[in-house]
């Protein structure tokens, strides 16, 4: 009989991980909207040739800390925690309800990540159930995600609109109405669903048709492949996450989401087309090795003053 981890332990771990990784998500968000506060410097590319490089994660963090102090690295962390916790809670509850109504044929051995070789029918059923739970989680948690992203992007224009606990909800509603809480939701859901299906499909093919269970290290190989397929799928769907971030900020009343820093996009498809034409669909995908690309910088470096 399998035992499930204590929900409270899972919650604590989830909060701890979200808090610990927040500065990385913060830097990634600012890079995604095209904010480059530090001029590029001459460095060497992968072929050891001189080229202009934008600052990496640690230099970027150093700049934020210099302007806003250590706790400035945690802008929007509260909303991100709420988004993460609510999303995980809804996903778990939805999965439990789906399992009650559509029980797996082998409840103890159906998760591919645990090593089971699923039949095609089992694979499709489990993937469909996970799709539903992921979509429900995205819809419920997205309002908090909107507030988190806008809170972080305030750093660029030195605004304070999205500070506090109640004010951000009021600000979103005043700027965009009820639909403002779901800005960028469609590309986010598409990213989640496509990532899920791509990762599970690749793993299913490898696990069922390539991996030999008689190998002495089959369990380790399976574990590594599970991580690799998730990473590859995430890289493939990254542009949708970028578009989601930009649409979350677009027409938000913040400097970073308004002309001349960024165009007004009527739909997320217009945003995608614009980024595609400019070759920017991977902007922000790397935090450590960042070759300079002039048209990737939407907001030029300028003096920053600490908030009182």
C-alpha cells in the first residue's frame, strides 16, 4: 500500500522552494520584459571569441540589491507564494476527484514517473486527467500570478501601485476590469498543457519502447530521463511563457507595459507575432550566458533611485 506525503509537509516545502527561488524568477521576469539596467560588456562566447555580453544572474541581482536592498529581491514573493500554494492545492483536489470518478486500472502502479509501463489507453487517460487538473490550477492561481508579475515589474518604473495586500487587487480591477486578473492566461495554459503532453509523450516512448528493464541501472536511467524530458519540453514551450508574462504586464498602467517601452498588443497572438518577427521568442530563457542583442533591450539602462 502506497503512502502519500503529509499535505502540510508538502505545503511547507512548496513555500520554502518558492521563497528560495524567487530572486531567480524576479530576474527572469525583468529580462523577459526587456529591462537591461546594466550595459553589456566585452566577453567571450562559447567559441572563445570576443562578443558583447549582457550581465548574468548574479550581476543583475547585485544591481537590484544596490537599488532596493536585500529585501528588494523579494518583490512580489507573497503573491507568488499564494499562486503556487493555491495552484498545487487545486491540482491535488482535482486529481483526487478525477481519480474517484475515473479510477486507474492499477492505482498502485499507474504513474509513469514511478516506472510503470503504461498501455496507450492508460497513458492517454492519465494524461487527460493531469491536463484537467493543470488547467484548473492555472485558472485559480492566475490572479495571484498577475499581481506577482506586476509587482516585480514595478521595479522598472519605480511605481508603487501594486504594493500591499488589498491595493493590487483594486489596481488590477481599476486598470483592466475583471478580465485583468486573467491577462496572459491563455498562453500560460497552452504552455502548461503542451509541456505536460510533450514531456509525458517523450517519456512514454522511451520507457515503453527503448528502455530495457533488464538493465541493472534501469531505475536510475528512468529517473534521469524523466527529468530530461521535462526540461526539453519546457524549453520547447518557453515562448508561450514569455508571451504570457508580456500580456500580463501589457496595458497594466505600468511604464514597463506601455509605449514607448513596449507596444500595446490587442491579443497574445499579436505579441507572439511581434516577438517572432524580431527573433525574441527566447528572450529570458538564459540567465547566465547572455549574448547582447540590440533589439532584445526594450528598456534601456537609466539611473535608479531607491524608494523611500
